[in-house]
């Protein structure tokens, strides 16, 4: 069913972002897509147009924080407003805390946390002027509990919960709705693109990732949650049980996490 919503998706060139773009395109939405790889983004754009959407692309590297205000203004100018911002772009890591270069920690925090923060701060007043809007943001079950080889990644995802739950509390009466997207294992390229201790790419599909649900299955659940403006949506398989174990039996959760394979 057509929505005619104006939707901006970051991290839209692959994985969850790409799959969600196709879901929204099938509803005849107006899409703005952002990712680092312009060539791949153009391919996604053409498929979205084929599916019936109006679709524009804004290639950008979100680690470049200094021009994010300009990027956000460009996104707002394309269709005149943004009804839904799905801040999905992110980067993971594979490295023990003491061995990881600080610049790797910084880049992960810039892309995963500070970029969504800057975009949101720029969008909020415009959304409120237009009567409200929805901000969906991709966190992770690693934003619920620490995980081996993911110190900066987990920290960035924890931080998203703190920031966006505060945004929801402050602006709920202004018709701003926040949807926290919390994936477990989804079969995407996130492990391929994860950063090693020196900043190089991991370039491997981790075993757990390979056994995850498809991005298409995840997208169906995420898009439904965004339309319903659910405060949180958990996406994945049996690994999501860890969220509940951590909530109700934290000491058991910590023992389980210590035994998780370093992949």
C-alpha cells in the first residue's frame, strides 16, 4: 500500500539498509539513500525506481563529521522534508581492547554514534515544524551487553540507546517517535567490513554471521516496526535470547559472554 512518505536511509548500499530500501520502494515511498560507495548506491537506486519509488542518492562517508550538517540540509532539500530517517549506517570491529589502535575506536564512534547524533540534531527542529517524524536507528544486541572483540562497537551501540531514548523523552509531545532497531545475527557484509586492530578490513564472513537470518527477513520486520512506530524491534534468531538472559539473569549472561567464540 503506497505511503508517499519521504524516507532517508543511511548505510543503504548493502545489507539491512538495502533490503529496507526495497521494502519501502515497493510501497511507492520517496527515498533518499546514503552510503559510502556511490557505484553500489546507484545500483540500489535503479532497483528502487523499478519497484515504483522516487529515489535520489547522496553518497557520503559518515566518518567525515565536519560536513554532516551540509549533507542533512541536502537531504531535506530533495523532497522538501523528511518523514522517516533510518540511521542504519555502521561499522563493526574485530580486536581486543588493549591491542586496538585508538584511531579505530574513534572512527567506529564517529560513524556509529556521532554521525547519527549530528544528523538528528539537524533534523529535529525541521521535523517538528512539519508536525513530527520518525527516527529509526540501528543499534545491536551488542548495545545491550559487552561482547568479545567489540569494545568500541559495543560502546557506540550502548551510547545510541542513551541518546535516542533521551530524544524520545524530550520530544515525544512534539510528535517525534524513535524506533530502536536491535539486530542480532543477520547475514550481511558487516563482518567483511569490520575493522581489525590496525584499521584494516576483517574481510571474512564470520561463522555466526553466516548462520544469521537474511537481510530481507530482517527488513520486513524492521519496516513493519517503523510504520507502527514501535519503540524497539529485536531482529534475529535464537541469539536474541541473550537480551532476556542479560536482563533477568545478568551474572549468567556474563559467564556466557566470556565463553563466546571470538568471531
